[in-house]
């Protein structure tokens, strides 16, 4: 094995699944040049042609579902029973990709005089470079690739080096299917720093999509700013930056709140909240991480919740009865330990869990599904709040606190630097409308079962959860709007 080869290991057994060559800075550059040369092939097709191609590919993808699910489990550690969600979310997106046209369709504009000479059309941004996370080996990197294909952008996607095999297999299926203009798409497997540095400095890259922590996203922006500084030309006496802008789209962390009021079926809500909190060992940006419960039902709900948490089984992710698979890395295990230890300094109560399973290796790592009570008076001032409350717990540790009232629950939910999703459970219609208006998140779910695979499910967030802020669908972020005013019919006689 050369120094540039990557060993991809089974997250549970440590077995080497496959050894693959890593891209180098030179091969990254060559792949970007290649897809740039071929991007016009994509533009020769219209949106609906590309949509039909993706829809047909979704069928081919389903024929390989079992093989892909096994790869997801092996390299990603996602339990087999939940890998179906990982597969379904992207398969549905491809099959029904025509649905996204509503976000980029041509819009006729009517002036205040009733004239219709102007319209808005949407143009592909250009070559896109994408970075995908470790926790979803298939859905997010393939969604990045498919969304760019759909709108007509050439694209290169870098899956995590911890689990690139599923995405490489999906891309191979696209090649085997002879997808038109497939040579305007490619996959990069390389350490993140190499890829990010090239994406930042390469002038062929027009748009940079990254799914990562908020801190990683900010680091990318700092590196981009430093790159711009190197391009300063002072020969005319004032600093002029010679490098053009790139568009950045960040999907970042979530610290989602789930509110449980005193007028709901507590046993049912507890089942849903455990699913929302601990799926994929809690390693999802949109997992419910902070649970806020009305004081009047707090003790009863805690009992229901603990009962459901302690039913969770962790172990071999290929076992269809297992709920919790191995953690993605030792770094995540250490973070869970740090968060729980820090919470204990605030006299936090550990209701269940709080222990690790450590093989001493880089595989087979588990942290017990854990529920930690944080006193409500510690939650509002983030500068004094426990680490577990103020930052994303990207693992199976969740915090819970009590609210004195409906208004107090909203205040506690909004006490966060993040705003990806928020969930509320109540049967009161007035409360429902207030939750919709006042919860500070881009995606609000009311009385909903979690882990939806519906195509209408949006990405995005506000605060530190996404940039640009707001709920979004990738196709609308991958184009720019062009304003067209055609006065020919009105003025032709005057210009002849």
C-alpha cells in the first residue's frame, strides 16, 4: 500500500473493506479541468430531459439497493434497519426530480401598467465543487451530484475519506448506465484539506457546497479570505482583488429543540422523540438534541422516555434488531465523554446511559444512549450554559429540561446559536400557530413523525445552521436569476 492509498474499514469489525488510491492535488485539478471541458454537454439538454434521466437512474439504483445498503452499513456504521431511510431519501429525490422545477421555472413579470415585457429566468451557476459528510455515505453526496446535474452544472463531489465506497459504487452505476454527459461529473477521494484548498483557489470552480460543522464552514471562509488577500494588486495605489467571487452554500450543524406540551399522548411522543434523537447513533445534523417538556408532565414524560431509550439495542449494525451502530470515529466518542463530564460539573442528572464501549481501536466504538437533565436556569445564557446544551451533540447523548409555560418553552427552544429544525407537540390550535411563527428555525415540524422521506422535506437553517440562511432545496441554490426585459414588440417601430 502506498502512502497515498486509503484503507476503508468496517466501522464495527475493523476489517479492511477495500484499499483505494487517494486523489492528489494534481489529479483533483485534472478532474476539474475534465468536467469543465464537458459541461456544455449538460446544457444541450433541458431540465426535463435531465429529470427523466435521473428518474430512470433511480430505478437502476433500486436494483442495487441491497448491495448499496450493505456498503452503507459496513463503512458508515448505520444500522441496516435505518439504511433503508438513507437509500429512500435520495432514490425518491431522483425518481421525482421533476418536482424541483417549480423552484427554477421561468416567471413572467407584470408591470404596474399591466405590461408583460419582463421575466425572470434561471441560469446554471457553473462548475460546482461539493464536500459531503461522513454520516451519510450515499444520500447527501449523491443528492449534491444529482441536483447539479438536474440544473445543468458540471460538478465534482468529495465524499468523506472514511466512507467513500458507497458513493464510488453509485457513480460507477451511473457510468454503467451510460448517463448522458456523465463526463461532466466526477468523484474526488482525498483528504479534506487538499480538496478544499483546490476548490478555493481553482478559478474554474464557481460554486462551493459544503455539508459540515458550522466551525468547519467558518474555517473554509477564513481560508477563502486568506486566498483573496494573496490576490491583491496594489500597483494602482489602492488594493484591488484580482480573484473573482465564488458562491458558498453551507449546510451545517443543528441543535434542534423538541417541545412536549401537557396536552399530548406522552407515550406516543416519547417513541417518536427517541427515533428523532438516536437514529444513526444521533449522528445526524437534524436529530432532536434538546428536549423541552412542560413542567406539569415532566416526571411522567421522563418515565416514558427512559422506557423507550432503554429498549434501544446497540451492537452489530448488520443485525436487523440493532438500533444503535458504532460511532464514526474516536473523536466523536471523546466528544460525548467531554460533554457528559462537563454537564456533571453543573450538577446535571444522568437519567440513563453515560458509559462508553471502547475497544481501544478505531472501530467498534459505542456510547450508550444517554439522557442528561440540564436545569432550565442554565439554558438561556449560552455563555454560561453547559457544553451539551449550547453545542451540537453529534452522537447518542441528549439533553432535557423543563419549561414552566408555553412561552417559556419557546424561549428555551430559541436559546441556541443554531436553527436548523424545531419540533413541537401539542393539541392546542392556538399554540400550534404560535409555534409556527415564533420558533427560530428554518424548518418547523408540528406533531410530526420524524425521519420523513417525503420529497418536500427541505434542507437549510438559520443562525449557525446554514448559509445562505433559510429553508432551501439545492436546485434553487445552484442557479442564478437573470432579469430579461424585451421591449421589441413595444418599440420595434422606433428603432428601425
